[in-house]
């Protein structure tokens, strides 16, 4: 199933207009997660392929726009990890879908080199609708070196009518040769008032919008995802004290990866609070007393290590219990 419709944020629309006024065959949209890289990338390719584009983007009504809306545009190639493609309703290649359906393998969490080779072959073909072709890669840092090298030659010497958008939440992980072949654009971080107004327009209550925006570290797309996940601001506010008590229930039905992300945010806020700075993800009154700095630093390193294998735990329940026990021990550390 595809995600619920989201109204285009005004800061994305403004960036789209600015980028469409510039020339270039390949863009690299870069910045932290939750700032709308994928949305902006889609707006660019919609405008490039539109039958009646304007300076502000695609018309939204022509056959090209409709084909993109229903994920069937013959001149658009979207490259994402297979798990993400399926979650967002984008079709896989017949072979990839058959392998997954036949239980030969699980959906990939990387952009597979086979998919990139298909994209390179796609770039060589003649445009079906006569408006050129577009390739969107997101998140681009999910290309391994083999996949990235498969793209490199085409990115360096593209056929005349194909354009690329690479959207990344960790552009520093991309090969320097990939970055050097793209025009770079750093995503705009919107004003808080604009983000709150946009979240309200998506049906999020004002008080909840402010709380979710704090929990997301000020990133609007992530805040909207939190609001739509069904998790309440009250539960988020209660999490630090619950973790300090060793209560696994405060994590609810979270996956290990989600739990580690929340614990990393808690660890971050305790670190900055211990140095007299303002926390970012939790209200100051929600935090327990910070333990010694050394204990927090060790906990931060341990969480970073655990994040690498969080998607493949042997037993998710046991991992959550271990994470909470580790956190509780840290929070009760003394000099």
C-alpha cells in the first residue's frame, strides 16, 4: 500500500521552483532525514516529464502526471531499496518480485546492483513519451560501492535526454566521484512556525504537532510520520522516566531499530543536559538526572554498535529487554 497523501510543503515548493530555473543533468539533494529529499526529487522529475510544465513545476493533470501518480510512467525509473519500494507502492522488476514471492530471498534493504544495471539500460532507451527520461535514486547512500560504480559511467556521460536526481540523507557516504558529477543542493531547514502550520494542515493537533516536532528533532517529515504512527506525545514524554525504572512496556510494540533510535535521542539529550545545554528531543522536565559523562559516552558507543544489527535481531523481545536493562544501568550509574 502507498502512504497517505501529503500536501506539498511550501518550503519544498520554493526549492522546486528555484532548482527548475537552473540547468543540469544530475542533482544531488542532500541534508538530514525528514527534510523532504524524496518529495523534492519527485517534484523535479514530475516537472521534467510533464506535458505542460510551468516555472512552478508539473501541471498535475496531464497523462504524464497521472502515470507518475499510479507508478506506471514509462520514462521514470525510481531506485530505492526493495523494502522501501514495496512500502511506498512502487513496483519491482518482474524477476525481483518473483524471487521475493517465491521466498528465495527477502526484500533488499540496499539498492541492488541488478536494479542499477536495469536503470542504466533504461537510460539508453528512447523516451516513450518524447519528454526525455528521469532516474530518481533514494536514499542514494544505500548504494554500495558496486552499485554506485555501475551508475558512474552513465552519470558522467549521460544520454542526451535523461536526467538524474540523487536524494541522500548521508551524502558524505557517497563516493566522491558520484558527488563530483552532480550539482549539489542542501535542503532548506524550515522555520518552526511554517512547520507547525504545515503539520496542522495535515490534521495534526497544534499541541501534538509541537510535541512530535520536538521528538523528531525539528524535522517535519519525521514529525508527520510520528503523528501518523499512532504514538502519543504523552507516551514519548513518559519514556525517559520509564526507561530509568527499567520498564520495557514504555517501548510498546517498537522494533529494536525504533527503540535504539529513541534511546539514542535520550542519550543525546542527557549528554547535552549534563553540559548545561538545552535538550533537543525531550522537554527538560521529562529527563531523569544525568549520570556521569563517562557512562553516557559508553552507552552512546554501545547504541551505535547495536544500531548496525538492529534489523536482524535473533529475538526482538529479548533485545528490547537487554536495551532497557542497559539503559537503566547507565541511568543509575554513579561516579
